[in-house]
C-alpha cells in the first residue's frame, strides 16, 4: 500500500526515537544509592536468614568451637628455645625441606603436622659388647654428645625421622668401636684408651656429618673385661710394678754405696793430711770435741764438765748419774 512521505519523517516513527542509555552522571548516582542501601539490605537479609536457620547456625557454631578446641595443639604450635620445627603439608607436597621454623608460635592448618626437634647439644649413653683381637668379649660403656644440623632438619626428618638417634647415632658409634677395638688385645686396650677414642671419633665424625648430624665428642666411660682376663692383667701389672720397685731399690743402693765410698775416701785423705797416716791421739781428741759439740746441741737434759778426765776431754752426765 501507499505510505505517505510524512510518515517517514514523523519523530515518533523514526529510529532516533528509541530509548537512549542514561548519562554517566545518572549511572554514578544510581551506583551510589545502591552502595548506600547495601548494608541495610544485607542486614535485612541476615536477620531474615538467621530467623529461618537459627538452629543450623547454632549447631555450626558449636561444631566450629569444638573443632578449634580439639585441634588447638595442632593449630597453635609453640617452638621453644633451642628447638626447631619441620612442617608436613598433607595437600601441598608433603615435608617442607626449607625453611625450618624457628622459635616462637606458629599457626598450622589442622590437617598439617609440625614436628619439633631439639637442636641443642645432647648426650646419649650406650653399653654394648665388642670382640678383641683374640676373640674375647669386652663390655664397653660409652657416651656420645651430638646435635642435628639445624638447616638440614627437613632432610633428616624426611630420611630418618624423629628417632634418628636410634637409627644412625648409636649404630655408627657401636660399629666404629667394634672395628677399632677388634684390632687390640685386652691388655693393649688399657694402654691405648686415648688412641682408641681419637680413632673412633674421627670415624664417627665422618659418618654422622654425611647424615646431617654434628658430633661434639665421644667418651669412653668404662671397659669391662672377663674376670679371668682382668685378674691376669692385674697380676701382670702388679709384677711389673714390683720389678720397677726392685730396680729402684738396686739403683738407690748403688748410689748409697758410691756415696759411702766417696765419704771413706775423703776421711782417708783427711787423716793422711792431718796425721800422715793412721789414727793419732790428737785426731781422736779432735773427733771427741766434735761429738761433744753435737751432743751439747741436743734437747736432752745433761751436765757437761769442761776439762775433766786424763785426756782433758769434757765429761758429760745425762742426769741419771749421782
């Protein structure tokens, strides 16, 4: 049909008469009104949701509180002084090799686990039996001081676990002592204790360092031999001491004999010089005077008469002669 031309130019029928989008200022105002109403809307929705699901929310709150209380020691982990922690993540790759968690309080998810290690110098004692060179059993008591390498606790935990002392420290010390003491006889063990300790320490140090454990020292606390072997060794040592004592006595007597010989030679030379040989009355008087002087110096009570007797020597009374 025929369409008049004026209809095509009618504003009501033209495409420009379609609804245009609001201006940017209008959009910003609309968003601002929505944000202002949002807290009120959320509050009304929360109240409505609380009224409809009050029992469920209370049950969930009690369950959450019970879970936190039950897993509190797993969630809040305290690492004390001289300790370090290794974390195990159940859903994120297992053991965390690095970093190692230091002292303080750490929050851990309840499905993860943090293992605490003592990083101070520790001491462990052990007793075991070894065989000497001739096949005799020797009871050894030792003490080992050690501490784990702090930066390598992750590797140590993953490889050996918290009981690494029973898995590597004690076995390595025992094996090294058996190897070293097996090269000595029982009587040599007593005389070579210092050398044995140094050899054992060097061997154990190399093995433990390779396994991320630092060795501080290895001490030999005691060695117990079979009763018969210990008795024979003690008898041998006693005989050796007696022989040394006899040698000392012989040496002392030889020195005394030399001294007396020298003294006799001096007296003889003195007599020959004073009297021309032999013992004269004048020499005897001289020795008598010397003896009198020595007696006069003693603390015993005595009476001395000077110039008495036919030989003109002093007379000495001890107080008992009337």
